[in-house]
C-alpha cells in the first residue's frame, strides 16, 4: 500500500515524523561514549600537529605527533617488546606482592583495634616517605636485578590497597556481623563469607588505583638503575637527544597503564558484576 | 507457676553501656515474661532500649544486672533456637535469594546440603517468593528483600523469632501487607515472637500483648493484652475498642515523654 493511496495514513505518519522528538546535538554526542572522546583526541592531535608546524617548534621541545610516530617506528618491534615486557613484569610482580601483603594487614587492621592503633600510624609514615627519593638507596641495598625494582613498585602500589581493603572490610553492615555471631560460626568465615565479599567494591577501587601506580613504580625504579624497560628507554633516548623516541616511550607507557586499568575493570565486571553501581552493569 | 511454659524471662535486668560521655543506662529493672508461642510487641520511642532487649534475648550481649533466660536456661551465648529479623533485610548482595536463605547453613556448617535446599524452598514458598530463588537482592523490592530476611530467619526453624522493627523501612501499604502475611506465617507455624516496633497500629495489629517502654533509662511502663481476637484483618482495626486501645497506648507514650 502506498502512502499516496491512503491520505489518512499519510497524515498519521506525517504527524508522527513531525512529533518524533529529535535530540539536541549535545544530547546525541553524550550518547556516544566512545566516539566523543576519540573525536576530542583527534582534534587535539590535529591542533598539536599544526601548532608545531606553524610555529616551527623544534622537536626536542615538542615533537609533532607524526615525529613521535616516526620515533616509534625507528625502534624495532622486538626492542619494544623487550622494553614493554621488562616494565610490565616488574609492575605486575610488584602489584601482586602488594596485593598479597596488603590483604592480611587489612584483615588485621579491620578486625583488631589494637592492631589498627599500633600499626596504622606506621603505615602512614611509610606512605609519606617519597619513594622516588628512597629508590636509589633501595637499589644500593638490594642490588640491580628485579628485586629492588619490585620492592619500589610494591612500596608505591601498597598503601592505597591497604586503605581500600581496610575500609571495605569495615563497611559490612553490623547486622550481618550479629547474624554471624548469632549462628556461632567460626571466626574465619565471618571474614571469608561476609567481610571480604562485602569489601569487593572497595578492594577494586584500590586495585584500579594501584595498578597504574605499579607502572609508575616500575618506571621510577628503571630511572634509577636498569638496562632495559620503558623507563630506561625514555631516559636513554632523552640523554641521546632523541626526544620523539622518548615521547613514543611515554605513549607506550600510557597505553600500558590504560590497558592494565581496563583489565582490572573488566575482571570486576566479569567476576563481580553485583559489585558495580546499577547503571554500569 | 504459670501454666504455659515461658519462652523468654527477664528478671530485674539492667543494661549499662560505657560511652565517651559516661555510663548510659539502656535498661533499668526490666521484668518480662513471654509465654511460648506468644506474639509480643515491644513499643517505645527510639533510644528506649528496645533493641537491647532483643540483643539480650539473642545472646548477642550479656546483661549488666539481673538474668535473661530462654526456656529456663540462662542466656550466655547465642542459641540455635532463636532467629533474628533485622530492621534492614541486610542480605548478601552477591548471593541469590536461595543462597541468602541457606546462608545460615553455609555460614554455620560450611556447606549447604540437599536437605537445606529443600528447607529453603519451603520457607521461600512460605514467604511468597517462589520463582524468585535465582534473583539477586538488588532485583527485588524492599518488601521482597525483607521477605527474604524473614525466610532466612525461619530457615533454621527457630522456636523464637526476634524481629527488630522489620517493616519500618517499608512504605505504608507494603508494611500493612507484610504484617498480615507475618500473622499467617505465625498461625501456620506457631513461634514465640518478640516484635520491636515504634508503630502503635503495627503493635495492635500483630501482637497478643504490647509492652510499652520509656526512654533513658529504658523501663517497662505498661504491659497490656491486645483486646482483639484472631484471625485479624483490616476491619478489626477499625473497631471502636481497638481505636480506644491504640489511643490509650498513644497517651502512655506521650505522657511519659512529656514527663521527661
């Protein structure tokens, strides 16, 4: 049936198209969570590229994006792989050590007021020590293999984990603890079946913060002493005055941090979907 | 010697808490007996020690003075024959309705048997949640969540059910409906119920007897049987003598507050 043959239908569809609300441009842009930031990013890149050309900015002050890409391709993929792997390995080991160490400490802090009074101030003191300043000392003490780098990474990644885990373990509704006591269940099950799962959302905020901090820790350690790794690569390229390459290293680092952050977010979404706010499930 | 066996006995019970601003008397010289299968509402303003009464019965705390006994045994620790329903359902957000209801078994014994699951299905059906076993708490309304809370408390088939303002977080309509359902459950499977509330209509609708408490220190100022037969429905609440009774309770509460 054609619309022409039926004037009534035409009137109806006509009024429908007229009445269908068209979203304003800003609303439609907000509805594109991936496209919009990419668009912003592209605009910035174009501005950046044109600025370096128009004002003839030397590449050792601010290399154009195209120069950074050239710098990136000047290094063979195998070299990149070695650098990335070195940094990633130290970051992940330090991160895992931080998780493994912070969990029992958090349980102790959450369960015992005595422990929390005794040790919390000490933890704050440790956190207040600028790790960048201690890094050279640690290298001297522990040598130049992975051990000192892991320790430095651990020191940076550890504190947010302890704080978020402790907060999470104490966020359990008191009624559930009463339920546990009224059932006369073994103490450890109060931790494993109630407090720990309740702490999951808090633990994951800590895990997300710490995973990017772990990358920073690994880079700091490489700045001090290393012969491979992105941190080392950036420092080496800078000393050779190959600034576009140093920038390329930076880009790789950012990509690494983003991917790790997304991996942690994904783990939460896959394994603990209930722990996310409703609108993000 | 009372004819029916007493389920709960308070003898000259006092409870004093140490606080930063000095000792706080939550309960003072409380004498109270609740017979087996009796439904008793404890009515009072906030801070009158109603919840302390409940926690003492549950064995979650011990009295500073006097003695609390359940089935003539002094309460020294939590008992298996006492179930608790809290003000908020406080379910485990990661666990399904079924897992929340069987949680007492998992928590106490470390595992959930096939028998436990059958029992859970039974209590879930009893609270009207058949078909919702696999849902997560976040997918349920407040009233449904509290039904799960009740099912969890009934799961171990306690002789005594302690309810701490269980419907106070619900909207008025849901609240009335839940009250009637609770009565049905109680009539189908009689239990001794201590029902803490600050709502006069709720106390009148549900209880055999209303205990009225005053605040700071928490004392029992009245202990009155509800002049209303069973089964009860909405119309029973509109009877003039019931209205008078509710007004009397209100006067007791207000007079006490004004005196302070």
